[in-house]
C-alpha cells in the first residue's frame, strides 16, 4: 500500500471510529424494551463505555508505552479476550448520560490515535484470539465491535427487529 493509500485508509478508519457513538446514540434513543434476559439499549451503551476505556484506550496506551526512545517498538504487549460488563458511574442511569460518557471516552480514544506517527501505526500487540494486531487491525476490531452492538440495539427498535 502506498503512503497515500495508507493515509487514506487510516483516515477512513478514524472517521468510522469517530462516527460510532452518533450511530449508537440515534438507535439507542429509539430502542424499545428487550425480551427477557437481553440487555437493554442502556446496558449495551454502558458496555460500550466500559470497553472504550478498559480495552481500546488501555491497548493503545500499552502500544504507546512499548516504544523506545526512537519510537520503535521494543516488545509487543500480549492481550487476552476481555468483555467488560456495563460501566457504572455518574449519569449511568439515563441513556443521555451514558451516551455523553461514551462520546467523551471516544474523543479520548481518537486523541490517542491521532497522535500516532507512521511508526506508531506499525506497533502491535499479540491477542490470544486474534493473533497479531497492529493499530489498524485493533481499530478495525473496535469498529466491528461498535457495529455488532449497534445491530443489537437496532433489533430493539420497534418495527426493525
């Protein structure tokens, strides 16, 4: 992939990551009551909030810390599958408060990504399930995770599920 192609691909990936909370918010505001045992839209969004910090931000920070003085990766971190439960904190009792927290945390994730240089994008960790995940693949997993849970919320919208 040429530098221009890579740069365009990275920008598109960042755009998809940035748009996730807005798509989730729009669906969550229209969602109805789930069937017994299923998570509500509020619980799904609370899960996305927890995942943002405990998975995506934590792993990006580990990748940043794995770089030496010259920016080259010294040692890749290793990661296990992590599926956080719903976040709990101020505003977690309303969809609007939880969406606001998701947006705040996603802004932080985007800040971490936007400060990466070319060497930063090449850093990687070793995931127990996915194998080698460089930054691009990690963010692709994050975008896919958003999409999976967006589908879960959309199934709760009357007339759509």
